[in-house]
C-alpha cells in the first residue's frame, strides 16, 4: 500500500465537516456509479478482515495535521508549563493544528508547536446558520409543519482555501489515477449534505505520494480520522483519545429510502494517540473495518464503515 496526499481547493461552503469516514462512504458510492457494483464488491473484499482497499483522513488546512489529543494536565507536564492561567488555558485550547514540518518531533515538542485556526487557515472558517424556506404551492407562501422556515448550519471558508487529505491506497486493487477521478467526481457533484443545492464543491489540485517525517525512535500512532481501535492491542493507560459516537446515515439512493439511518458506531475521534501494548512497528494506518452481514444497516446488509485511520508515527517519550 502507498501513502498519498491530496490537496483540495474549496469553492463553496460545506454542509458536512470533511471527515474521513464520511468521505470514504461517498467514495464507495462514487466507485459504484463509475466502476459498477461488481467492482465495488471486489474492492470491499476483506474490508472487515484487516484488508482495506483505501483509508482516508479528514480534511486539514494545507500543511497541517491535527494536534494530538492529550489531557490538559498531562500536556502541561509534558511541555513544562506548570499551572496555566485561565487566559493561557483558553489560548492552548484553541490550538488545533501541527505543521507537517514538525511531525518528527517528540510529543512534548508537537504540543509546543501547535497553532490555532487563524494561523493554520489564514482566515478562520466560520460556522453559521443558513435560513431555508419551503413554499406551499397552493398558498405561495411558507406556513406550518413541513412548510415552516428552518435553518441548517454551514461551514464557510475563505476564497481559495486549500485543504489536505491523506490516503492509504492499495494500488494493486485501484490505481492512483482512478482514485483521482473519484475525488474529482465528488468535488464536481459536492461533498456531504445539501450538495444538490451547491454545497461541498472543490477541485483536486494534486494527488501525490507523500511520506510523513517521523522520529527515529517513534513508539506511538497519531490518528488522522475517526477509528475503531477496540481489541487491537493498544495500551489503554498510555494512550489518549476522545470518544465519538457516529450516528451514520446512508448516502445516494439509500439516503432517500424509508430506512436511511445506520446503526451507531463507537469510535475514537481524530487526533487520538495510541501506544501498542506489545512491540511497536511502523504502520501507515491502524483500526478495523466495521459492518457487513447486516450489522450496520437493515436496508443494505453489506454496508461497511471506515474504522481505519491513516497515522503519523510519533515519539511519546523525551
């Protein structure tokens, strides 16, 4: 498998955050439309048995990866800052990103190098409600019930904002060129919610082989998307993560069916730090594929969910 870095240029607001597991689902639907259902079935063979054809990260500001998830008290201990003031704690909490140039540093150095949204994005993204109206054709106006005005949140980015997506691809099952065409198709149609009314549009500026700089004595993994680490031999005492419950919903034709919702799954949120219980080995991704056999969906028994995550190999100790 090879590690790739895709750089996207965003053209519109987004209705759905650019999350790796959501993007993977849309890539599967796009593969089904462009390559056929039989080809998608081949790609998904072994997905829940540790053999993914593709693992996709969240979208990050160009040149950055997420800050490791570490409790504030432990972060202060690692960085030697001691007891911070309320203003300092607020400033540290706003730092979400690590420059790619720093990934070979130790965990304490990574935390010290973290920057806030304004430094990473330039112009900070804004989430704001967007009003919507549905007109009653009989009265020519809004009303109550299904015709009542409502709002939906949208994420607005600066013009020309670029974001990185890191992928791990099994090039023996799908070519880099085909993956590029799938990403381009999603960018043209739109990613996530309300793509049909213009949200989630982007273009793919580049898709190239990319290797993270890593510490020569790396001993842990920093995850770049939500993942399912349960039962995979990680040290629960030395690892750090936030719990994320994903209440999934089908896309494409199943999204407008009578059963559009999937069973919820429990994940570790992006930015988790996992230390193996046994011997550490360098890896491109960790986690496991979820679903299949009707475990996630009643309307589509073969439905799977990306419980894998691309990783940066980092050094916990000094």
